[in-house]
């Protein structure tokens, strides 16, 4: 990853902080290098990170699973918070309902799902930044012009309630926070 990739990752990660209670158990979907756990470490009692790519080695506090979400997740695990940062726009249309249902299934009642999703305008910007070699744009070819409003409908259909929808980075990214009733 290039410096701009890390900067964008940090900005998304920072958006999760207000929703994490002391002692929380967190599931990080598409955890990459475990950056979210590094930022939240003092607040967390435990966490599970899952990613398709190779994952960091597990520790006593954090367990990492390599594989697709939700099928590779151990059954019965529930979390206070599920994070899906810059993930939903990569999920193929035919897998979106199962992804949303998996998020809801792994949340405790009253738990939250924090999602960041780029505006569909970001695809053109990413192509320019990659051409200029300012960022790697991890798997940006999968974005397919994803509309953030589709994410709202997707998670609401899975039984979650939208608590907050805001934008950041000049409106180019959306923050969606859902609660499980």
C-alpha cells in the first residue's frame, strides 16, 4: 500500500471510534493487516478479523480468519460491533443479501454495524490517482459504481435499523451506522 492508501485507511478507521464501547468485542470484515484493532486496542476485550487475503497471526486477544465472510466465520460468534470499512462496494450483487444477513447474525441485540462506502464518483478519481501512482487502490476494479443507498436498503432488509448516515472526505465517502434491535 502507498501512503495515500494508508491515509484513507486511517480516516475510515477513525470513523469507528465513537461507536466502540470500553470492553467491546469487534468483528472486522476485510481486516487486511489488523489496522482497526491497532487503533481500538485499549477499548477492546477481543476481536476477530476476517479477510480473503493472508491475515496476521492470531494473538490471545485477536483471532484472524482467512476466508470469505460470512461462510468462513465460526458459527455462534456474536459481537458488540461489526465493522465493514470500504468493503460493501466489493461484494458482488448476488452475494449482498447473504453478506448483510451474516453481519446481522454476528451482532448481539443492540449491537452496531459501522460501514464506510465510497460515493460512486470515487471510481473515476481512483483511476486517476492510480495512473499517477499515488495509491494502489486495493481491488478498486470491483467497485462497479456502487451506490451507497443500496447499502442502506441491503442492511435494512437484513433487519438492521439505520442510526446514522453522513459523508466525509468532501462527500466522497459515506458513513453508515446500523443498530440491531
